[in-house]
C-alpha cells in the first residue's frame, strides 16, 4: 500500500492542487492530511489564501484528516491538552492579555493570523476532526497526528530538538501498540527520522525505515519557507520519500 502524507497546507490552494495531481499520477492508495489546512498570516506567507477551497479539496480527496493547531484556532476549539496548559473553557472570549496571563505565554496566540470566513459545512468539518488517528498497514499500527503527545495538535510554543523531550510520545505509542508515528507542524526542509537516541537533520533523500526508527516529521505543502513537499510511504518495502511539489 502506498500512503500520501500531506501536512501544513495553510490555505495554499495552488500547491495543494498541484500535490493532489501528483499524488494521482503516483497511484497512491490512501491520502492522509496531518492538519493545519487553515492558518494564514501575511507575515509568513505570500500566497493568496483560500481556506474554503483547501478544505473542500481535502474533504473530497483525503481519507484521513487530523486537526492541527491552526484548525483548532479557526474553529474555536479547545485541544484535548487544554486543561494541562491552564486554558479556561472561555479561552476564546478572553483578551490577549488574559490569555497570556493564564498560560504564561506558552500557547500560540496567532496575533497576525487572518481568520478565514468559512461556510458552515467547512467549519463543521474542522470542528469534527480528531487530533490523532491510528492506521493499520502491513500488520503494523501507524500513529498520525499534527504533533507529539501530549500536545497532539501543536498548541504550545514549543519545538523539541532532542529525543528525551518526546519520551511521552514514545510512551503513548507503546500504549497504543504503534510501530511508528508521523507528525507535521515543524515545516522541515526534508524528512526528519527520529529514533530513541538520535535526532538527525532533515533529509531530502529516500529513507528505508529500520527497526530503530520511531517517529517522522513530514514537510509542509505551504511553500514560502521551504520547497512545497509531501511524503510517500510505501508500506510494502517500508520506504519513505519526500516528493517536491513542482
């Protein structure tokens, strides 16, 4: 089985449409979106945003869709992680000052974000998304989320750099009997293949998954920071490949 893994679209319909065309030519069996369909800031991106078009294309083409932190913000959802981060139930009614005070400024505040005007079906779609999903392929359980457990949606202003920082994620994988995990959120310029001891730099070369690999950080569809890319996972030969979106 061949899985296409998309992440961090950020309302970039041009690159999303291009990726979907390539995925079709590659003959992928399953399309998985790791979240952040929405989330546009002119401080970070210069494409013309079209959140409704992106959501509708994902709804049409993707088999599994995960909520990212920007999707939660767009749909005014509290993440499952909210109690641990002191986010009150009325979070979206608080002022910026009150939000900073409540969470010690450890939660993304999206100050430059331009909120899209979504139609009701697309808004409800975001509200209904799960924060993680498990897929069985070749007798292996695979975990898909926007970011690492316990912050599965990536709401915290935190990016780990060492494997010891994601030990809770490894523990969660073990509890769920998952062999490997895929996340997005970080917008790397390649695939980052993490094992329990080593956190390497991203690579754009094809990867053969070995018994030590535990988690993979996938590149983004939104293309301003790095080349727009997505990931192909061949579950038969256990290989990963980053596909430049050109």
